[in-house]
C-alpha cells in the first residue's frame, strides 16, 4: 500500500469533473484491505499581502503590472477584429456591383457637366459639399476608436479592474494568481492572462451567469458552506453519471461535451462569486470530489471531456482552488490519473488529498 500511496501523490486529476466506475468488486476489495489517508504535499496557500512577498515575487508583480498598463492604454490587449464591411459586401455581391456601376455613371455625368461649365464658383461649392460629406464619417471613426480605448481601460476580470493605475487592491491578487501559475515568469504570465481575456471575450463568459444551462446536473455539483479557513466548498458528486441516460445526454456527442464544458465554466464562475479577491480576503475554493459509483475510465466520451476540462480550467482559472479532496477513491483510480498527469502542473498536483472509503469522515473533518 505504501507504494500505491507514493504513486497517488505523483499522479493527480485536475480541478474538474473526473468520472470513474466503481464496481461492487472494487468496493469489497477496498473494504478488505488496510487503508491510509494519502496526504498532499507541503503546499500551503501563499499570502497576497505585498509585505509578505519575496523580493523576486514583488519585482515580477511590478513588471507584469507595467506590461499590462502599457497594453491596456495602448489598446493592444485583444486581437484586432476585421471590419464588418467585408461581410456585408460578401452577403450582397450583386447589389454592391450595381451600386458601384451606378456611382461610376454618376461620376462620369458630373465630369461632363464640369467640362461643359467650368465655373470656379460651382467647383468650389461642390468641393465644399464633398468635404462636408466626408467629415462626419471621419468624426465617427475617431469617436469609435476613442470608445474602444475607453472600453479597454475599464476591462476587468472576475469583477476586479485590471488597469493597475486604477489602484484597486484586488488587482494584485488576480495578477499574483497568473504569476504563481507560471512560476513568476512575467512574460509567460502575461501571455496566459491575454489568452484568458481573449477566450472570455470570444466565449462570452462575462454573461454566462445569466444563461440557463442543464438543471439536470444541479445534483452533480453544488456550492455549500465553507471550510475551517473560510474557503467556499464546492461538492462534486459523480454517482449521478452512473445513469446511462444522463451520461449520454452529457457526454454522448461533441456538441453535448461542449455544452458540458460551458456548464462547468458557469459553475466555476458561480464559485468565484463567493470569493473575496482582496489581500485580506479568501480568494480560493475547496473542492470535494466523491468518486463513489462514478462511470469508469473505459468510457471514451468521458476521457475526452475530462482532458478538455483539465486544460480549460487550468488555463483560464489559475490558482482558484486551494485544495482538491477526492473521497471514496477506487484502486484503479491511479491508473486513470497516470493518463491525465502529463496535462497537470506540479503545483496543481500538490493540492490534492486522496481518501479511501474508510478514511472519508476523518479526512473531511480535517
């Protein structure tokens, strides 16, 4: 059992749903053998107070804030979108061609008239009229650019303003999450933040809380209470997926798996609403994952969804889970973890606590 404990510490599953099948035979074997609570590594949640940061951490935070300030003020945080005019022209190519021909004919007639009556007064008036027609468009373009810049200045993440010069005390807390996820490598943390913001914009994550997504899964995951340190607790109960009909409805097709991933992101956003993203506040969650009677690793759809969810949550929700507790863990759980382990960071793995059935109560009470 000692060897298995060591292996379990080295192979973990991600801050996501992991669905596994625990047969009656597994339960009997688990009950007939001695078990131990598998402890997580010496991971301890770090302080978000500037005075508690090490010199290199404080320096990295200042560098990241400087890069972010420059990117926001320069309106360079998001990818530039192509103008929508081209789409409209493609939608009505024939009408566009007719309009162009008509304009060309009108221009030709104007030229003929001007040649026939080359009076300076008329030409002057026409030039002024053309200038007046052009100016409103130019003004609109300038206004549009100004609006975009203002929008970027007001950009926020999880309700926290990201422009460092705004002076929000939550900005450092959020930026430290990205830095810690990338071992305080400033450029890597900045790129991670940019990708997260682009993903949220493209996927419309800021409005996801208003969407009605799968009420059938309300018993599969829910938030209730806090732990001894004040972390909101998110419970993931996987036995609901033992129901084949619900399993197929959730993971049966690529479209359904995409919908599941969106539902999982919505749950994460709901959990974040319970946090206090300030240096003195609780800024991470505790997750309790019950693997009893959950679908097994032989399910292909499950493996695909799990791999996608691991990447999605690790890349876009860094350092938002203080500890992940897995209870009622079957013996073959470690084999599945070995497959997922390459997709997890060492820091993520260090936050896991694994409990066999006989030690569930003891583990949860801690």
